């Protein structure tokens, strides 16, 4: 709903202090909100630069491909140094991990629309540890610059190491929300699955330990 792809059944959406009556994906983008979904949205038959143009209507006229290529290349360099992705690469020829990198970089590119919030849905699911570390380090820099990210992840270490605030949702409802430093792994696991799930995990860990 924050990204504009679903309409809420009740309540209101307010952004920058104003209530939005006709909220949509395009309106969210105008207001500085982007989302990277776990199911990637890139067009496989287009180049990396051409996919960048989809999100930026201002890239038009003579030389727009060059401008789009420069835009996405600069952002890939900033987030994923040493990425070895060319703006002319056809997306369908890239590995899933590299597609994920392009999707993420595209979300952080800026032309005429402002950028205040990026929602990242399991952004490291297709990335190796090194590349995931590059992304999370960039996210911390982005937030330090006064912007915001919502990091959706089931990798508890990522959440505990990088979040400022943690919100746990279960069955479509918020079950706990607190400052990240109020959580440890045990509290987070309990919040995610309840006491029963916590006991099950503890039993599995105990069963896996070698006998003395």
C-alpha cells in the first residue's frame, strides 16, 4: 500500500503531512517513495539502460539512452563497486543476482522526482555475502544522509545489525515494534513465531549438538 500497488480497505495514507486521496505507484514515485519487490520487475528483453528509462519519464529526447546508461552505471558503481555490469547488457542475459543488483540500483537513481524512502523486500535473497554487504553498507550511508529505508528480511542477523527500528508482523498485524537495540535474537524469534516456535527452535538446536 505504501508503494501504491494496493489500495487500503480502510484508513488513510498520509505523506509529508498531506492526506493522499488518489494514491498510486506513479504518485508514490512523485512523492519520493520507491519499492524493490522480491519478484523482480525488470523487462528481460531490454537493456539495463532501457529498464532504467521505465522509471524515469524525464529521460527522453535525443541522447536519452546515453543519459540512462550514465545514470544507472553511476549508481551501480556507488552501491556495488566492481559489479562488472554494463548498461548495454540485456537483462535476460544476466544472472538472477545481477538482475537484483540492477533492480536495487534503479530504485536509488534520481532524476526529476525526489527520493525519500526506498522499500527493500528481501533484497539480499539472490546476492552473495560480499554483494549483500555492499548493499547494506550503502543503505546505512543512504539513511545517514537523512533518507529512509524499510528493509524486509527473514535474515535475522541482517535486521539486528542494520536496523534502527524493528517491526514484526504476523498474520497481517503488527505484533511488536521497538528500537532495534531492544531486541536480541531470542526476542526477535519469539516475536516472529511465538513462544511455541521459540521452544521448537531451541529443541532443534539442542538435538543437533553432539553428545558429550
